């Protein structure tokens, strides 16, 4: 995801409702989520690792569909983790779903039968090839990885980059073909390739800010209003700029079996 979607705790923001209209923290529709859950549970995973899990909605749905599975979500956002724990409790999943506040860098939580990494490869490594190598390390042979990763639908112009996130550069993302090539080079084969639709992006971006927009309309004179208005307007300008330029791929990746005593054969 763009850097603008990294959640930051701002003093006083607890007075402003946030993200109550988001089911998933990304452009993911209910029909696509259902297809992903069915595909990812087809091999009956017993262990699920969610990197940069947020509140772990997709992981919880997978655990509901795979009653034999145990899941661990790793993130540094305490508010999102608390939301995930509450959702797990409401669904009777507290004995099978853990939400852990820790960095994913160099994590020893794997290997797992299913690894989720949606919009969170930067939690594993600064560069995508290194992050993909980490995902190969973290997934069991015969398992699956769901990688949700941004890609350029077309090369952005310099003007467009200047209106996106701070220090946005053309090198921040690859095109889709290169993204898949990098996954193959890291020791995977792409079982399924799909990309978020414009409708999914617009629903996500609208829901991402809707609570705050309504709060601003109702509290124009609040001490936090000016700062909040500037932040929200800046974010809206950014996503309306990358609308149709930045895509999100959902890649279901199968790890290539390692030969005994040898490298991964591709």
C-alpha cells in the first residue's frame, strides 16, 4: 500500500472515530475475499501467519473456514491489534487466533502452511526481492503465500508522483509482469493472479476517510479540526492522483519444492 496508509497514532485522535466503515484495510471486496478464503483453505492449512495483520479480518475468515488451523497475526499497531482481538473474541476464535505486537523483520514465527502478506511487504524488508525471499523462508513446502502488493498500472508522470505520497518515486513499485517475475525468481510459482478493481479502490479510499470527513463536517471549530482537515485533504488529493495509476495485485503463490541439499529449482 502507499505510505499514506500506514496508520499513525496522533495525540487527541481518539476523539475522532476512524475506520469504522472499513472491513478490510485495503481494496478488497466481499466477493473477492470469499474466493480468496476458498482458494487459500483448499489445502487445509494447519498454521496461518499474517504479516502486518492490522485487525486480521482475512485471517479470521480463513480460521472460520479452516477449523483445524491456528493463526498468528503480527503487527506494531496497537489499536488495530486490539480490534483484531475483540473480533476474534466475538467469533469464538480466541483459542486459535493470536495477535502479537512485534516487528516482522527477521521473524521466527514461521514456517507456516499459509502466509498472508497484504500491503505489508515493507514490514519484512525495504526491497521487494528481499521481502519475497523472506516469504519463501516463512512458508512451508506445499503451502501457500497470499501476497498483496502494489504495482504501476502504467508509468506515473513526474507531476503525478509529486502529488502522491512524500518522496514518491517511479521505483517505489514495479509493473505487474515484473512483480510476478520477481516472485518466480524468489522460488514461487503463481497459482493465481488477480488485481483490485477501480470499484474496490474507490470503496476502500472512501471508507478509509468517511468517519473523519463526517466528523469534520460536524466539528468545524474543534481544536483538532484544522490539522485533521489538512491531513485528510492531502490524502484525498494523493489517492485521486494515483487512482487508475497504482494497482494492487493479489498473488496466490506456491513455493517451489527444494531439492535435498540443493537450491530451489524454478
